[in-house]
C-alpha cells in the first residue's frame, strides 16, 4: 500500500465538488440505545449473524442493543439438517455472546413453513408422525436453552393476507391445533420463557392482524400458554401504518405483550438525503408507537447494518433498510430510534467533513487520482466516498481504500486502519484509472 502527499492547498485541488457526510458513530446518541430503551422500560434488539460477532460489528451489537435474535441459527434447517443430527454451533455462539454482554435472547423460530430441512419437507408422514416430529423438535430446542432464552417466536407466519390459515406442512398435516400444541410443548420445555406468535403485514389493523387478534383471544380463553404477539414490521419507506399504535394497544388489551420483532424500512436504491430523512421518520414513528404502549416490550431491528441485511437479495432494487450503513456509520434512522426513546442526538454541522477529488498526474491512457477527506468541527470513525464518472473513466487500482465501480458509479470505503478522521485532520487515498478523450473532475459525495 502507498500513500500520496498533497502538494497543493486543499482549496486548490478541486472545483465544483458537492460535499455531504454521514454522522459518525462518535456523534451518535449521548447514551447507547440499550440504555435509552431501559430508561423507558423497553428492550432494543437486533438480529445477528454469529460469525460476524467480532470487531466493529460485535462492538455495536454488544454495546447498542439489549437483546439479540439469531437471524438463522435457530431455524430447523440449521439446527437439524439431518434427522436426529443437531448442529448448535452458531446458536450457542450467539447465546454465549449475549450472556457475556448482559443481553436477552429472542429464540427464532420453532414452527415455520420455510427454512425447514429437506428430510422433513420431502418426507411422507402420518399426522401422528408429524406431530411427534414437531413435539420432539420443540422439546429438544427449547429444552437445550432452558433458562437462557427470554422469549421464543414459537409459531411464525401462520396466516395469509386475507386472514385465512396459510397452507403449510403443519396446517395441512395437523390442522389449526398445531398452534396450540406447539405453544403447550414449548411451555412444558421451559415454563419461564415468553411464548409468541409472529407474523408480517400485521402491523396495522387489517384482515390479517384481526385474524391474529382473534386467534390470540381464543387461545387465551382456552388457557393455552401464549404470552405475546410479534409484529415483524418489514416496512417500505413512507408506509408505516397509521393504525400501528392502535393495533399494538388492542393486542395489549388482550393481556399479552407485544414486540416489534424484525423492523427494517427498505427504500428504492440509490438512497439520498430525502429518502434517509423519511426513513428516520419511519423508524422514529414505529419506536414511538411501541414506547407509547406499556405492554410493548421490545423493538428489534432485523440486522443493524446494511451490509448484513436480507433486503437487497430478496427485493431487487431495494436496500439501505437498517439504522447503520455498510461501513457501520449510523444513518439518520439511528437518530430516529434514539429520539423516540427520549435520547438527545448531536450531529456535526453541515460541511464539517468534506471530500476533495484531484488528479495528481495524467498520461495518454491513464491517470493517478487522490481523494482527501478533511474534518473541521467534527470527526469520523468510518467513511465512504462516492462519485460518478462522466467520460468513461475506469478505476484499475486503489490504495488506502476499498474501491468498487459499477458502470460509471464509483464507491470507495475506508481501509481497516484509516476509518478515523479526527477533528482538524485529514485522510487521503489514491487510485489509478484509465481514460480516453477527456478526464473531467466528477462531483464527489462523502457519506
């Protein structure tokens, strides 16, 4: 790796450069989210991937959140890929991390139509056999973590959009009683764990959420152990249901807890300042609705960083759905969560951190360029610089940054060793690129 020294004053290096920045972790809420939530009697959680619980990812997961949900580690296909052979490696890792960081764990999920092992879904089972398999799975998994899991999403996504029962291996093979049985078996395996039914598109008052409401009401009347309802809240930008708080309250009035279990807010890419501002408002609205209802006990985001989100691969053209960007810098959405929990946030003044693009040398087929990031009145703990070439230039090599190019769009993120830019200091990275015809200076954005 090599660095370039600048021989010109900063102002002489560029013309017409637009400058934006993302508020860095150093300027996040005065108090970690988990402490803000605790002060309101709430729990703030995130879904995690066990293998990533190191470095910055681990620091944020352990420091900002008071609850962890295994994203995939406790699903049937993961823990029992072959009948009778169990793999608890990642699940154990997440539970151990949570215990070391004084966090709760939400178990996810015991009974679902998806991510089941092939031996189960491709088998031919009598109702008695299927019921025995389900009881054994629940008893084994819940029993393994008895006393270590605060709450379980026992039954996941049982309804269609119109409020009818979803056709699944469980409903088709066992009928609707599979839900009550699953809850009963889970309670027997760990009487102290809170047991939830979890579903999506049930955040507002609609046919699906009303079916869930009626089910919970009937289970309570029958004495079935049901402690809570999970509203997943995989939302689209600007589409937080107006009846969210009303819906949370009506479930609470049944005598059960409510949790926002899988919150993210996806947007059409690329993101921009307008979309990020709306996303902040959406996160703030959801968390505020939970904060306003005493029995809404937990808000969990489905991954806290855009680099660990399921959205991009599931909804092509959409992404940027979480409170942190891919470089672990908090987005406006992070501040929306903090503010909804009563926190005060500080963001640097506009223009406090800038990025300058310069061509330091040029020849007939290529050139060497450099970008300097400078802060005055703020600091950064990570950074990303973006620009779009206007004349077909192509990056061929970069140093002191990781650069990717798609078409004309270039994005360069800090290396592991130079993400910090202190107030009054600068960081420079360099690159080689090819050009033909002309080499105009692009508009650069930081953030």
